[in-house]
């Protein structure tokens, strides 16, 4: 409790309405029943004791206190009420988000148009607080009208599923609400992050190195570009772009869009990104990479980085890393591997050959929140570097955070490795899930996803109206659904135009019914096609069968 101010008369009480008031009067503190104290200061009791200028101050303070006690939730300062509220909220979460949200018999989403949804959610923020009953109604509505990404019929994104141990880690992380920049305020998580990063580096094939958890794979990719530039031109950190010659970085046309965004954000400009050809399966062509490097040099640009992809977003392609590493080695270029999607395949002894050569990279982006279902967000940037490049490139030595005369090893303060100041804890959910599953359990999860993707492909081949874009090598299964009216009409001049309209119509129907969610996109000259992502650890063959049956049902009249 604090005194009510610096004047001779003050009020000591917690926030809320107390049973007693501690009144500071005449140099002494006296505890009185609140009704007696209030009566005294507003005219009751011995009035002459209160006839002084400080009475007005106390009156104002009491009025503020009374107003605050009405506006603030009655839970403030009451641990029993706080616990009751959170128990109620957790109950709603378990019922709505976990049990219903992962139940195949429930809807994936409850679609509403924006204006209707605004009204249903009652989004307006008002001057007065609301009752606990209303707050719980809001919690339930938020979950009810949100997309259930843990649902077994959610195939829409590169993340899906709900791992209970990872969720437990996320709950603990949010409850502790710390920032992972110094050992003094996040001792457990500083040590835990390094252990998890070390394990990820070992799977890449490195016995040492560095790394950090980033707010998403896009930022991991941008960090890699920045680090490669700094390593070659360290003066640019202080002197800026004016010290740099025209630079060139190289990536395939199937790369993630964050490479283009990163070039723009870092001041390199999107023209600095040289797009390398990909083969028919979406894999970078090393011979064209060699040609693009020579062209850039002939034009006066300085090549400095190649970004390869392990698991492209649409086709799920894996670039040939060994051949690309050979090119980088010949030209002295930084090799970054964007394995945000495909990195988790390293856990599988059966399928890790898809990333052969990744150990030759300088940096790797890897998102365990995708195929491992660790929960958003969980994105690691891994480095082979042992020279403290991250801190040298990004550090600013803020003296109020990173004092060098602390009573512990200041190398444990990792905050200067990143551009952020505040940084959320993203390691606990992965660590807790790994503890529960073990490497073998996670390997089974990866292998099961591959097996179900193969099951989907083979079942498609048995049915009329399903046409694969290509045989998948990963868990991205891309295909067209050809409705009855278009079957056998591939030679029609408007066939592809009409086929391109099928996926958007079916997507609208499935979303509005809430039966499932599948993404679609055009790709080069290809008409819109579906991309099913087989990643949810809870998926079964029955869910795959439902997907095919539902597409047939929704498209039977097209």
C-alpha cells in the first residue's frame, strides 16, 4: 500500500472498496472502519477535526477511489475472484476451442459477413466496464466465430493441429509475461532457448553455431539477408547504404515472398533480387543460378547471397542444396536455406534426404509451428557462425538493459542479437512438446503426414474428377477438381477459363457451410487449383475420405 500523496493528509488502502481505511492524520496513521472514516471526512463525527484544507484533498481522493471501485472489475486485488474468472475462461477454452474446435463433427468455422459479425461480437469499447457474465459471453463469442485451425478438416495453411503440450507451454508463457532479452528477467527461458536451438542446429548437422527465435519465418529470412550483407560490408551498420555498391541476391521464382519484402525493407530494393529459374517441379535450377550470377557481375552488381528453399509454399518443392552449395562455394556467397516449411523433415530418417546438403548452409530458417504443430509462433533462425555475428550486426549496447558490470555472465543477455527490444518467449512450447513426444514421437508425426499425403494421392487416382497438378514429394497435395460439366472437355477453348472458376466457388461453399477449408491459387499459366496441406497430427484416413467426398458433393452441380 502507498500513502495517498506527499501532503500531511493521505489515504492508505488497496484499489477497490476496503472494509477499513488507514487514515493519515496529524503525523499519525489510524485504521478506522471505512464507514466511520468516510462519515468523518464528509461531515460526520467530530467535524472540527476535519475542517482544514487537507479535508478537501481527502474528499477528492475518496471520490476518486469510489469512482474507481465502480469502474474497475471487482476482481482487482481479490485472488479468489481472479481465480474464478480464469477458471471460467479456461472452461470455455476447453469446451469451445479444444473439444469442439478439434472435433470432426463440429464446424471448422461459423462464417458471417463482416457487418453482421461486428454486431454479433459487440466490438465497441465503452467508458464503463462490463460484468463478468458479459466478459465470459465475449470470450465464448470470440472462439465461436473464429476459424478452428486445430480442426482435422482445416487444410488451408501450412500450420494446423493443436498439440496439448505445446498449448500448455503457450499458456505458461503468456501467464509469466516476460521478455526474453536478459538473463535477469528470463533466466529459465534464456537457458531453454539455447538448448532448443542447439538441438535444432544438431539436426541441421552443425556441432556449434548461433541462433535466435524470431517473430516468424519472414523475419528470419530478413535477418539472414542483413547478416550476409553485414558480414561482407560491416561499415554499412554505421554509414548506411551509401557505403555499398549495387548488390545482388539470388532466389528461385518459387521462393517465399519475404525475400522480395526483405530486400525492400533493408534498402536493397526489389531490383536487387535476381530470380532464378525453377524446373517443372518447382526446384531451383543450379545452372541458371550460375548464369544469373555471371549476368549480375557483368552488370556491375556484387553478388552476396543465395536463398534456397526447402519446402516451397505452394508445390512443396525442395531445392537441390548440394548443387547450390557448390555454386555458392565457387563464388564466395552466403547460402541461406529457407526451411521454414520443410525443416521439420530433418527429424525423419526416412525423408530427411530431401534436405541433403543443408549442413553446408550459412543460415537456416525453420518454423516448428508449421509441420510440428508447436503453435504460432515458433520460428528459429540458425547460424553456423561462431563469431557472435548476430550481436555484432544487430547490437546497440543499450546501457539500461545490457550493463557490462552485472553480477552474472553478460553473455547470457541475448537481447542485442535481435532488432527487437521486447521479445516474446517462443521456445517453451517446443521444448515442452519435445519433452513429451521425444525425437522419436516427432519423427512419427512427420512420417505419418507423408503417409497420409500418399493415401490422399492414391485415393484421388481412384475417383473421377480429380486431376493432380504433379506427384507430390512433400505433404502439399495440389490438384484440380474437374466438375461433371467439364469432364472430357479439355480441348475446349474456354476449358481453362472455366476450370479456374471452380476452386473459388467450391471454397465459398465449403467455408459458408463450415465443413472444411482448403486453399487454392493460380500458378504461372496453371488455372486455379487446390492445395491440401496434410499436416495436422490428428488427421486420419477418414478425414481424407471426407475431404474427397465433400468436394464431390459440393461440386456435383457445377
